């Protein structure tokens, strides 16, 4: 779910569906690294919330656990349009999500996971910094992770770039 500025008022709804799979080339308790394919489906409920294009790309992820309290890493993706609405511009987007988490205990953690977006077609970019809190809970074999993180833009170029974003989410891992 997202809200973005529109021509006369803000527009809210569902964005495009982004799915990737990573083959882990390195996997041990202290470090995981992998890469794989990425697919974006044009599922946005309104034009302003998505590209209107099917996109393919690549994803790479690294995750380090140097201590029980600290985890950090990055997710880097690139996606480009391959089909879709002919009236919409083609896409080529590079995204980096650098993340760090500090465990407080009992499944609660502090987080900074800003998503830096670089539009390679227009030259637009948005680089925020964020700080938030999250909670991890295991129910049977499923791990739930819920979080909220305000993100403030520190560098940007282009029309309609946000000054503030509220990044929230619910991740589920099925074992």
C-alpha cells in the first residue's frame, strides 16, 4: 500500500507486485550472499502507483550477523520494462536498500533500512535516511516481522520526490 502526490491531491492504493528469488552462494550463521531473478507485475490499483509495465531484472543480497545484537547488509536490484501499457514510459530502475538492525531483546529491534531509488531513464533519484522499530514473533512454523520506520529524504532530484516516507511492513517466513 502506498500514497503518492497526484496532480491535485494524494493518491493511495496498491502498487506493483515485485518478486525476486536469490540463490544463496554463501550461507552460514555469520554471512549469507546470493543473487537471482526479479519479476515485477503491473498490479497497481491506479496509474500513479505503478509503472504499467511488466519488468524483469536481477537482485543481489548480502546479510551479515557479526554479533547476536547487530545485523546488517544490502539488497540491490535492477529492473527494466519488457512489455505493458504502450502509453506509459519504459522503465530502467536501480534500487539499493542498505539495512542495519540492533536487537533489543524479546524480538524487538531498532532498524534503519532506507530504500534508495535511481531512475536510469529520467535521471531522477531519491535517497532517504530512516530510523524505526520492529517486532518479530513466531507462531507455529511461521515467523512474522512487523515494523514502522519514518524515512527522511537527504538527497533527491526530479519532480514529485518525497521529503518524508513512512515505511511499514509485515513480512512472513514460512518454514
